């Protein structure tokens, strides 16, 4: 799985016109274990684009696997699927509920 951090000029094209996100300067250590878990759950060649919301949540958009497409990563490393409000965060990617 390739992890991408789109530049500021690419964020709207990647995440949509309504996205109020900034470029992620680096991958937070707390979410690295989730990324490793996701790598084992996705097909090779899949890309995960990451960006940062104002509240510190990392937003992920996974291409190639519709079931996992929209992800949120909390500051403490928990992960949530989808864009529901409030998001249902779980401890590991394996614990993500189905859509």
C-alpha cells in the first residue's frame, strides 16, 4: 500500500471540493500500526491518501477498496470508517465495522 500525502494544491481534487483539509507534514507515529494493519487488508497497488483536519484528525481516502474507502484516524491511533457523525472509533483496523 502506498501512503500519499497530497500537496495543498491537490487536496480538493483528491478529497472533494468541500474538504477543509491541510497537507499532512508527516505520518503520526500513533497511526503507523493502523497503516500496517490496513496494508494486510488491501490489495497490492492500493493507495491511501492522507490529510489533516483542523481538529487534528487524519482523514484517509483509500482507492481501490470501496469497503474501506473513507477512514479517520484519531490522535491516539484509533481508526473509524466512513464519515458518520460522531464517528465510531475502534482500536485496530481489524475491528472496523462493515458498512
